[in-house]
C-alpha cells in the first residue's frame, strides 16, 4: 500500500492524539509473529483497552515528538509494535507479558511510564501495577485501618471488664 502525504499526516495526528492521552507505552519487536498471532494479540488488546499500532518508524518519531513518550524514539529501529495503555498504566505491559508467556516471540525494546524510560526487564514490574480500582481499595484499607484500631482501643476497657466479670462468676460457681 502506497502512503500519500495526506495519509501519513492523518496517521501522525492519530498517533499523536493517542500519545497525549495514553498512560504508558510498551515498544516490542514483533518479527516472528504469524498473522494469526498478530490477530489474536489485536483482539486481546481491544478487550483490554490497549491501543496497538505498527507504523513506519519515521512517522512514529514525528508523532511522538511533542509527547511524554518522546524518550522512546531511540528504540524505534527495526520492526516495532507500539502498545499504549489508555486507562490503566499497567494494561499494555500486562497484555504483552501474558502474550510473551503464550508465544515467546515478542522482544520488548523499551517501556515508558510517566515520561520515564524503563528497560525491558521492568515489564513484569509495570504489569504488576494495580489497576485503578485495586489502588483505590488499597488506599481505603490504609485509611480505614487507624480508625478500626482506634475503635478497638476504645472498646478494650469494656471487654476487659466483661472478661473479669465472666471469670469471677465462673470461679464463684466452681467454689459453690
């Protein structure tokens, strides 16, 4: 397929728009994947709200120039598949990590989270990041713990008195 200048501009604009709203980026070398495996990966990406794109590296470099993912431009050499997490930071990393376990044909080139360039070894760490819902639940648990402890401390004197009275009544019934 021959790309016209208008097509190239629209592709750059689309990727630049995605890059402005995305949470993270995983760049992988996808050479060696079959067409069926690429189709499966795309299907899983749609289900996980991950934006996948394969473009010419020169177009990717132009699209990422004014985004937080500009630091990934040096990794744009050879075949590169871009996986952008749109809502959850670790979704793209989780998708790629799971796919590597099934079909060990992908090679992670680089990862970008919050404008910070990470190496390929960080894939599992980024994939293990909690989702938004999990993070909120953890935060609520942390916030709730001191209140629960405070309530137990306030209730402890009454519990001790009840235990003492129970022990005294048991001892009196044994002595009688």
